[in-house]
């Protein structure tokens, strides 16, 4: 039978390893934002081009929304005062990539399915579920629009 101190020591070492791995993963996630947002910008622009859409994403917004859970990645639209949010809608256990154009006043102009599969699945998504996402986006956009225009907090 092991004594209590060796059992506690083994468990403390195990918990320390887990905490260290979680810390490293969190640091990698936070420091790779620029790379992830640029990659998402490029792929979203490619999708918009393939769909024949004239909108193009110009630059990511850094930390535009204060809140516990970010909705997605916020961008400025090229040659426009509007913003664009790339996010996912969960439908039947499947993530459906979408984009939302947000006007200067913070209202969602249009929710756009990003990709051919997303266009097919978008028809099966109930309208009230999309309205929940639109409401969350518009609530968060008030902060994002203020920060993008330079009037927000620093």
C-alpha cells in the first residue's frame, strides 16, 4: 500500500502536466490570431469570388467585441463602411459556415452561406434559429461598430 504523500505527489505531477499543456494550448491559440484571421480572410474571399459576390474582406478587426464568447471573426469590407462577420451556425450537429454583412448602424444586412454545402443546408435551417444568430450579431455589433470607427474604448 502506497503512503498518502506519494499518491498526492503523483497526482500533483499529473495535474501539473495537464495544466501546463492547457496553458501552452491557450498561448498558441491567442498568439496565432493574426495567422488564423488572415487565413480565414483569404478563404472567405475565395468563396465570395466563386459565388460571384462583389464583396471582399479587407482587414480583420482586433478584439472588436467585449464579451465572454466571441461569435466569430470580424472584418472590414473593402471600400465600404460595413463590417463582415464570419461565423458558424450549428444545425443538426453540423457547423454551417456563414457570413453576415453588418451596416454602419449595427444592423445585419444579409446572412450569407459560405460554400455550396452551406447553401444547401441553409434552406433546412429554421428561420427563428437564424433570427437568434442575427439578434446576437446585432447586439455584439454595437460594440464592434463603435470600435471600428474609433469612437469606442481603447
